[in-house]
C-alpha cells in the first residue's frame, strides 16, 4: 500500500537582506510554508528583533502529498498597513526527495526570494528532512522481538547474514561501433 503523503520537517532558520519598498525591514517578519496544492500550510512565530536579518530556528511539520512537485516559502512582514509579502521562493521537491541520499537525510537549503514584481528581495535559509515512516526506521534495539524485513540472499538459508554488492558500471565504456 503506497502512502498518499510524505511528512516533512522544515526548519526555518533565517533570512538575509529583507526589504519592503526598497527599505530594510525593522521587525515583525514571519514565514509561511505551503505545498503546491495549497492543501496545507504552516507559519512561524513573528520575529520581532532581527530586522532585515531575522532568525527563527523554528521547526514546522507539514504533510506533502506524493503528487506535489514543490513547496512554497513566503516571507511576510506585519506593518501598520497590514501583513505584506516581502518575498516568495518555490522549492522543487526534487531538491530534497529522492536522488542518491537516504530517506531522512537533512538538507540545508538557501533560496533567493522574489517580490511580487519578480525582483530579488533577500534570501531564505531552511533545512528540510523527509520523516521516515516508523516501519522503515532503524532501531537501536537489538532484541529479537522485532520482525525482520527484506529478502534472504540466494543460497543463504538462515535469516540474515547474506550480503548483496552492487558495482556501478558505465554502459558507454562497453559499447562497440560496428
């Protein structure tokens, strides 16, 4: 049975060089993270002291549907005129899901923010980790009460102890031109 969503732990670390109407912001910045389907979003607390270089170090947990292709990070500032968007960054899921790193790997990412006119407006620093479902997570316990997962290696009748080795081979090295 395939899961319909993945749980992401997104830590909003900090931002740099935030401006509103070409002037550095003074305070009251927050960050909203949402999936591309807009089905879920999470928002940090208001940062009141960092000015145009705010720090949150706040962890947000978000369920991302498996068909989602990106998450959006939006930095806002509360002003006397209301809450205004400072900048937005769209982060492709391929930057933190799949590839050659194990599930649960902690990715540190920095993205350029763009304002509503498409102009550069600061940088957002985040970390993203896809939470591994408990049934796949490694356990520090060595008791035999846990069930074993996987397939036995060929020719190995006991449960465990076989090793499978894969060696990457570049296919182009073996092509012949006839």
